[in-house]
């Protein structure tokens, strides 16, 4: 199932992408008289398989009774695919070829840092390029969304705790990131984590460790790789984190970026994100999230 959120008067509403269009879940539930279904993305994530089955049942019922309500996708204001995560945890230097291009040794354990919910934004949103950086970089990343409380879990069981996956862009102000040994400052700008357009349930994704991912800047392909190049795969990351803290439904884990970032180019070829740029991050089975970069007011 492809879930999404969209904004109506600053409220995030739940939608489901189908072949016929985007379904307004709340309006469809009201029209069919179905009060059992969850109508908030965070409640669906927390509800897990039961909630998605109820959603699927609603869509089937609405189809049969001709009570499906579709969203006007022409004027849709997309929200992030996860709206209120407790935690946004990121893994750095997690692709072999990305480590190679930045002349960094492969880490022996996952390198972790955090982001906050101010960084979240959705598909087609405008992102101001902060005045405090001259080196804003893109990073296509697979986002894992946790579906069940997880603590001290085995690698072999780790994916059972995953609700689904999204495409993400871990925007990084390199000059701020490298100012100290702690990377956080370069990662926490407003709208620095475009997430979406969809949250695709794990059953539709299958193996997350074999997905093509790509970034285009103004139509030019800059990153083109596969999650199989990750140093620590999805099971290892989820299990590792669960040894140190409790993962909760809705937590987002960004799993690292492949080669092709601006930072990896020779210095005389580095052209960082500028106002006017259009950047798309795309992951197989998860869709493509596009954002428009503007001058900060």
C-alpha cells in the first residue's frame, strides 16, 4: 500500500495512492459509513497490520459501493510521508563507493547522528537555501519507518519491526557539517529532510537491500546506485540501534547515501545547490520526491 499525507489548512490528511488516483481516506470513510479505519498516518503506523487491513477493506468497500472520494491531485499540497516521528536517526558513510569518493575509511560500526522534525517537508515543496551555508549538498537515502516497539532485537528478526519505507533527501550543509567533529549543525536546517512522496508498506517493497536509487539535479543524473552497496544493511542497522535505545512506531531511520554527492567531486568541480535548482531523489518501488530550491528571505 502506498500511503501519503497532504495538507489542508495546515492539517495533515491521509491519502492512499491507487491506479485511479489519490483517495481521501477520511472523506471516503465518512461516505461509506466506516468508522473503524484510522485516518491519521501516525495512527496507521502504530496500528500496523490491523490498521492497513482495515484500510484495504475500506478501499474495497468504497469501490463496490461507488463511495470512493478522490483528492484533487492538481492542487495537492504534499506533506512528509511521516509527520510526527519520535526520532529521526541517520547513518553516515554507509555506502562503500561514497566512502571511497570522500577518501574515508569504512566504519567498523554505524556512524550515527540525529535530525529533528523541523527538517521534514514533502514532495514538491520549496526549500530555502540558508544564507549561513555556501555548500548545500543533496543525499538520496532509503528511509526505514519503524512499525513496532523494538528493543534488543536480533538481526534475523529486525525487518519484522519495519512498517515501511520512503525516499528521502538528507540535505547537508557541508561547511557547517565539517566545522566540528559533530555533524549535526550541517544537518538540521529547516526542511533539510524531504520525505516521500509515499510511505510504502514493507510487504510491497520486499528486500530493502536491493533497491535502485538515483538523484537528478536540473535533469542531470548525479547519483545512480543500489542499496546493495550499503556497508550496514537494513537488518543490521535496526538491530544495532535497538541495542542502545527503544525504537518506536513512526521512528525514521535514514540509512546513508551512495556516491555522487557534490562533496565527492574534485574541489574545482564542486557546484553546490543554488536557488533555482530542481532536485529529484528516486528509489525503486518508493517513487520520486522532487523539491524546488529558493533564496532564503
